[in-house]
């Protein structure tokens, strides 16, 4: 599609735009959805930029939500209770490399001038079907180029996260970063240390989810200096593993599994990035293993499932990622789980109270339960109260 084409804007978005325009506030569709529509990529909800201030937006719509009022953004809920971001035309007054103080009362072109890259500085008027592309974003899309709006060094000084965004967009679209923009990214790499762990984590996860090739993403993190400063674990990924990562398709892009694949200590990396406790726990369990059962017979697979617990699914998927083929024990594990074979002490037909009634006490109770579980993992048919009581008596 060229800039002479017409976009099919969803009716809910059109209704918001009409309300603002009829109240006298110029309103345009902006952001990644415009870029992706031009590239014929699937795209998410359209964001709107308007001359209305946040207070004026709130006064026009019955249902709104605070999204980023400090930065001029109000969430407007449509009839389906879907939230659409509406942001006032703005320009940066001051920035510190992480956050900006903005002012309103500016034009659309002023607003587009503060965008990071030309491919993201496009606007489309949803009612008049007009395009605005003051920084030649559409030609850059055709050429496959990521280029900063205006002075690239200034763009990165305003927010160093834009260096990571340049990497993500280049890896996602298989674009090249324009030389002056890349040079500015290299020169500004020290500023990455100012970014919060949460913002770095989100960019890393988004990059893993969207890159055409994970290997390309990792290469750009390395070449830019971002890996050395933020994710040093990526510096140690070998060529063979990187080649495997490059072949991983979008359907396999679990960020925790991929981080475990690419980092020698994924839990430490995720802890530094302030990932959730559940995500860190998953990564630690993958690293702890054991990666696979000692054998492929049902008893060996049951023992492995017993040891790995809830990490078994991740470990099975992780093996498939590393070896580019299904885990050879996956079918056996599925059958074992579907049958409901006992895998833990809690699945045994007796408990500590039963063993205490037989005369066991103290640590011996736990030792007996472990011994009984071993017997049951060998042969699940032994998991009856009578059989286990008899086994326990013989061990007392």
C-alpha cells in the first residue's frame, strides 16, 4: 500500500475520532498500526493523537481510564469496553535519557517530530483519509531502513531505550539500521545503564517474540554493545547454539525458555531484569534439570517426572528447542500423566499417619514414604493401601 491508499479503520476508532473532530479537535491515527498496515502486517488497535488536552478528552467521553495522563495519554473505552489510547499532540521540554517532561498546544507535525524512527512517524486521518509523512517513513519502509527522526544522537539522548527499539524493529522486519543512526546508537550505548531493569526486560521479551530470527536479534544486541552492558550472558552464546536459535519459529517463542537456551544462568539474568518470581522459578528449574530421564522406559520417565515436578513440561519443551526435534520421552510422559500414575508422596495410598500407627516415628516416617514411592514408581500397581502397609511393616 502507498500513501494514496485508504485504511479500513475499525468503527469504534472512527467513532472516537468523529467525537473529537466534531468538538473541534484535530485527530489522527498514529503509531505502529499505521506502519504495519502499510507493510500489510497484522496490526493491533490504532492509537489516536489529538489537539484535545487530556482533560478535554475526558470531558467528551463517558468511560475513560488513566493510562499515562502525565504524558498526555487517556484511555477511552468503546462500547465493547475495549480501551483505545488517545494522546494529546505534544513535544518534549526536558528529558533525562529515561523520561520526558512534555508540553501541549503544538501541531501534529511537532508531535511527529518527537517520534523515534521515521517508520513510526506516520499519521493517517481516519475521516478525511489523508496521510502525513513529514520524515519519509514510507520510503524507508520500502527500502527496509530504520532511521531516526532528525538528529539520531539527540533522539537517543532523549530516551536510551530507543537504541533497544532500533534493534527490535530491525530484527522484526529484517531491516538495516541506517548508518548515521547505528553510529549514534554505538556512541550512546553507555546511556543504556540509565534504563530501568523493567524496561530492558520488556524490550528483550518483545524482541524474542517478534524477531524474524532470534540469532539476528542476539547479534544486534552484541554488536550494539547493549549485551555487554545489560545482558552479558548473551556474549557467551556459542555459534552452534546461536544457529539453532536462529531457526526457532514464532510458535516456540516462550521468552523464559529462550532465555534459558541463550543464558548460562537464566535465573540470575531474569532476577537482574526484575522478572516475576514465577518466571525466575521456571528458569531456575530448567537450569537445575535433570534435562532428561535416565532412560526411556516408563519407570525411568516416572522417576524423572517425580523429580522435576511442575518443571517437566518446560524441560520437555526445552529439550525440543535445543535439539530441534521432539523429546523422545514426550509420548511416554503424556501417557503416564493421562493414566494418573502416582508420582509423588502425596499420590501414595498411605500417609505419615498410617506409618506412625505402625510404629514409625521422627525422620523414619519420611524415609519410609520415600522408599514406598520408589517401589510405586517402579510399579504403580503396588499403590494400594494393603500392599504399601505390608511393604512398610517389612521395613520396620
